[in-house]
């Protein structure tokens, strides 16, 4: 009797596990959760704009996949990892969300990616920056789409040296993120034959950069690298203009800058800043067409790379469901790695084994006010950086499940 | 001698000057706090939000009405001060008979509301306020490049602080104010309308915060969170100085700005915390604060 | 008393059954904050000291226990104890500094000191800055009970919470607590009666910090992460809000307040900055209209109906 019931239990368990895998679309609907910062420091560069981009992807896909409807939900994690984790858990356990998209703030990314991995769901990171998301903390069902801090550091560092900016001084935000950014950039600079003259660690967050800018000026380095982000970068650039740093011949390199930051600074202040970006709305006809559609829904703003990345990632995810014939995470993840990414956002992008989507990056310089012909005409593209050159090569991977395979 | 520690003396002067400029903000803000505390016995947690409001009013005036910096320097403190008067009349007034902590809690709640409203309206990354055309550019002082605008900030804050001090120490109005702080009932008996004096003082203190906001607008990004982090540092400044004297809070403000500036050169890692460390040390040696009366 | 005899078993039964009805992670979060608020209330409600920097103990203990569990591989109970002890030490030092002043100065000093802890946590390498300490293992309780299951974790949290509450009640009800109340009512008189009031205040401060640390350490285990959120001054403000909303100086007030505030955070998460505005508005309404808090008002209503006497003065009446 006892044995029989145990057998029954085991059978039931096996069935319970097997059934979702066989079903085409679990719960008869594909639910996309956009989890990001709707009100805090990152809300302008992702926020509601990312939700709109995801909705556009769903509409362009036809609103249905494998004959089942697609739904979009969204939430604000307020940049608190516990709230993010809470929402993710509840979405998956209670609301049957199949994929979580966007994810700014590395702390939230790490927490949610782990949850998605444990519960076998896909997560598509667009705004999150850290390279560890596809290295030390990689996940077989986690994808990193738009950029990472390694690619930005390497792109800007290498390119600036090639253009003659071979001596550097860093203003570094004094926490893990800033230190990493400085380290990756310094490596790229030295590898390309440049030299790092020094660096100063400023507190985070920091209002007044004048003292640090003076130290940077005294170093006589040709390039001042801003290893910080968001409000810190904005303040540093603004105050550098005030102190006439750029006019005096030094160049500023922003290591993590979004077009929304430039918009907020204004061209007069930001001109001359060199940045690496994963996307620029005014690159070609295709990017312009999509961006103008998005812009019409977002009060005339133009999309950041993070927002455009959300569209591309969602589209690719839906295509992978179509190809796999199911929304089961592992099957979809497999297809996502097989299909190349070809849309307005990326040409011949490929999703690597570690979850990194490798695509070409752009090195851009902020235009002078007199060169800007229409609203949001901000960047002059200096160079296209091939994806394989920009991203951390897979041979240097620290991703545990790839290391095991080796 | 200075070269021994790796910093040429001229660069050091530059850094000290920069510190003084930041000290100007601490001074104006802690002056307002001290004034309000003196008469109302309320620690105005909304001070940071009102500083932010000052910057935003200036920005709004410029962008929607085309009103320039100089007029904003007068208008913004008036507008924000009037708003402060409204708050005092409608809410703060009801708490005077209670423990002072309730005033702190109320103003904390108000600060959250104001900050939240502006985050909803204008997002977080903030707006840029241009330096007024007359004050763009700067002078090469030999040892550093001094942006004209920063020089103006130091000069103007000194004028404001000294002016306030003169009004309070040397005029009749000021003597009423000081007397009202010591013994409100007696002053009332002399036929002076103390509640109105309290209201106006609050309005003035808030106006000072808004003034600091307008001064800060061209230097920092005008953003909803600009006041929140500032106010905690200013609290520490106030604890160090002790709120007993007007001059004390001004001098402490400038001195701590200077100290912070020097920390940025010698040990930048600690520049965020140095003021708090000083606060701890002062508490150990002179708990009432450098210029405070022992309670 | 009669209220307690019926009320407590009912509450206990509710607490035991709750995870089968409500999402357990939400309950655990609320319990962590409830303990945090109770610890804070020990100081505000019974000694009359408003600390505006309790996030320092809560958040720093979270970091320590997360680090202990993840990097040193300690079990959950040891991590919890270590977090508590750290918060206790921190509380001892900060309390020693802060009790030199009272009233508004005390609030500002605690706020400034906690801001210092915040900056330390941003910079220190072991906290991993903005990333926080992630994927903290919940481990096995005493090496036996697997806590990865939400249900067993919930009961563990519940036990710790009740223990914390009992400690607070014991402290408040003891002669020690009587002295604290005497200090709250009239410190000079307590001094003249021969009590070393500073020593009592410091003890209360340390105990409060330690329990706030327990709550923080527990939260780190529940969410398996420790982040800057918990050391930020916003968290200090939230715990004040919880206590004020629920009822300063009542035993269950902070618990009620914590559940309400956590519910607001969770269920209004989509509304973004509105959460801050709502919190601010609650502050204003509480301070202006019902200073006894929800539980306080109910108790007062109950008392008045039974005694039909004049109302007790609301807390904080008079200087």
C-alpha cells in the first residue's frame, strides 16, 4: 500500500513536471513584465519609455504568438533590490509572468536574474550595466542586450587613444561600480598604448566636482575619464564647462552616458564629450523610422539605447517562442541563441552562450550647439565599433556553467 | 614646505577658495535654520525641500515667463517664503504647544510630499539652469581659474549673512526678535504681535533657503533630490556650531566648507564624511556646539 | 487585561495561519519591519528619544549577517546573532555620542551619524556598493531545518519576532522600564532621585539598536540580499512613520504601522513617486490630527468607554 502510494506520488510528480514542457503556451497567455525604475534616477532613460517600447514590439508582432494573446504588465522597483525581488517573485508565482524585461540597477538585476534562473523564466536586461551579469553571475535563461560597462569602457578607452588622447586622468565614483569602470577603461587605454597619469576617487553621490576637476586639470592629462554615472556625470560635465576645462584643451570622456543625460545637460555644456553608445536614433532611415514612431507616443522625446534595446529584446524573445513552439524558458533560450538578431537596433547581432547579445557599438561625440540642426540632433558618430571588438571575449569568460563545460 | 606633501601651495589656495564657496551654501542654509529655530523652536526639515523649490522657481520663471536670474534672485525667495508663511499659518502653528519633535516630524512629512510632487512633475535627472550672461567666464588668478559666478556666490552670500546679522543685532526689529526668543509673553505684553513676528521669521528663514537654491541653480543640476542630501550635512553643521548665535552658524558654515575642500585634496575618500566626524569630535569636547550655550 | 487574554491567542492563531492565505514573503517583510519599529518605539515611546538614524543599525546588521552567511558560511542563527551584536556595538558608540544632547539635537545627531554609516557602506568593498550582497544563502537552521522553503522561513521569522517582542515587553515592564518612563516624564527629577539617567538612556539605546539589528539581519536572510536601501535615511524615516501611524508608546502600534506601511509600499509599487507623497501625507495627517496613532486612538476610545473619565492627554503634550 505504502509503496503503491509512493509510486502514485512519483508518477504525479513526473507528470506535473512534464506537462508544462509539453504545453505550447503555459496558462494560454504570454505575459511580459517590464520591471524598472519609474520614478527614480533612471526613470528618464528607461522608465515608462521602456514600457512603451515593449508594447510597440508586441503590437508589431501582431499581438499574438502561437495563437495566444500577449500581455504586458509593468512595475516600479524604486531601485530597491528587495522590492524588485518581491515583484519578480509575485509576478512569477501568482501572476504567471513569463519574461521580465529592462531591469536597471545592477543590484536589482542580480536579484531578479537569480529568481528567474531558479524558477525557470527568461529575463532580458536592457538598462542594467554590469558585465558580471553574463560572467560571474550569468544565468542560462538570462540575457544582456543593449550594452555593458566593459563594452563602454573599452570602446571609449581604445578609441580615444587612437585619436591621440593617450594620457588619462580618472574621476572615479568611490564604489564598486566606479572602480570597475576605471579598471576596465585603464586596461583598454594601456593596451592601446596610452598612459594613465592618475585618478581621484570622489564620493558618491557628489554635488561639487570643482576640487576634483582642478586636480584633473593639474595632471595635464589629455583626457579626463568620468568613471561615474547619472547625476554625477551630469554635474561633472556641467562644472567642467564652468571651469573652462574643455576650452583649455582637455577632453572629457563619459564612460556611461545616455542621450537623456545629454538632453538634460544641453549641448552648450555637453559639447565635445565623447561617449560610446549601443544605439543612436539618428543613425539611418530604419532607426529614424522606429524612433519617430516611439517619439510620437512619448511627447517628442527620443529613445535612449536602453529603451530601443527593450523593443529589440522583446521582439527577439517573441520570435524565439514562435520558433520553439512553446514558451518554456529553456527551449526559448535555446532558440534565442540560434536565431541572429536583425532589426533596426542591431545588424547581425548574435546571442552568445553566456547570454550576451553581441552587436556593433557606436563611438559618438556630442555636437556643438551650432552644428545641431533639429531637436535631439546631438551626436556625431565617429566610428562603428564591431561587436567582437567591443564586448568582453568569451574566451575570458567567468561564467560558471561555461567554465564547467571547458 | 607644502611640496613635501605633494601639493604645491598655489593649488592649495585654489582648493581652499573652492571650499569657501561650498561653505557659502552651508552658511546661508544654516543661518535660515538657526533663525527659525531661535524663534519657533522648530527644526525645519523642509529646509532642503525649500532650497530645491527656490532653484525650481527660478528655473520655471526663466523657462515659462522669461524672467532672468537677477529678478529670480528676488522673486523666488518671495514666492517660496510666501509658501512657507502659508505652511506656518495652516499647520506648524498648531504644534507650538506640543513637544518640539512634532514640528520636526511634520516638516519631514512636508519635505517628502514636496520632493515627491516635483519628482512626478519633472523627473529625476533634473533641469539645467544657465549661468547669467554677465557672470559667465572667469578670471585666471594665477594659481587657479576662478569662474566669475562662483566668486559672485561667495560675495553675495557674505553680504546676505552680514546683512541678516546686522538686522538682528543692530535694529529695533532685531531686538524685538531677540526678545521674543527669550520671553515671548513679555514681548507680547509690550504690545508686539508675537504670532505675526513668528510667521514672518519663518517666511524669512524659508526665503533664505530659497535664495541659496537660486544661487545653486547655475552650478548644480536643478533636481528634486538636490535638497535632501544637503539638509543632513547642514544639520551636522548646525550641531557643530550650536544654534545659539547667528554669527556662529555663519562662521561654522564657511569653516566646514573650507575643511571639506581641504579633505578633497588630501583624502578625497573621506570628503563625504568629514563633517560628520567633526560633529562627533565636537560632541565629545563641547556638547553644546562651538558657539552654543550649554543647555 | 481582559483584552490581552482574548487578544493574544487570537493574534497568535492568526499569525500561524496567515502564510496559507497571504503571500509569505510579504508577511516576512512586514514582520521584519514590525520588529524594527518595535525596537525603535522602545526608544521613542518609553524614553522619549527620537532617533532619526535607526536605519544605520538595521542596514548595517543586514550587511554583516549577509556577509557572514555568504562569505564565511555561517548558519542562519549565527549570522543573525553576529548581525545583532554588531548593531549593538554600533548602538553603544553612537548612543554614547548622541545622548550628550537631547530633543531635536538628538534627532539631528543620530541622523548625521547614520548618514556616515551610509557613506561607509557605499565605499566599503565588502558591501559591493550599489550591487549589494546578493544570493545570500538562507541555510539550515541549527544545521537541521532547511530555510529555503518560504514556509519554514516564515515560522523562523515569526519565532524571532515574538522573542524580540517579549524582550521589549520584559524591558518595559521591569524596574528598568520604570526608570526609563520616569526619564521621559521628567529627566531632572529622575536625576535628583539618584538615577544615573545617562546610563539608563544608553542602555535603552543599545538595546533598541541591537533589536533593530536583529530585524535587519533577518530581512537580509529573508530576501537573501543586503543593499543600500536599508541604510539610507529613507529607511530611518519609514520606521518613524510606522511607529507614529501605529501609535507611539503602545506595544502593538508599531506592528500595525509596519504592516500598513509595508502594504502601501508593496501594493502601490506601480505608482512610483506617489508612494513618497502618500508617506509624507500620512506623516502630516498623523502629526496634525491623531498623534496617538491608530492603536493609541483605539485604546483611548476603549478606556474612555469603560471609565467614562476625562481623556488622557495625548503623548507629547507640554514641553
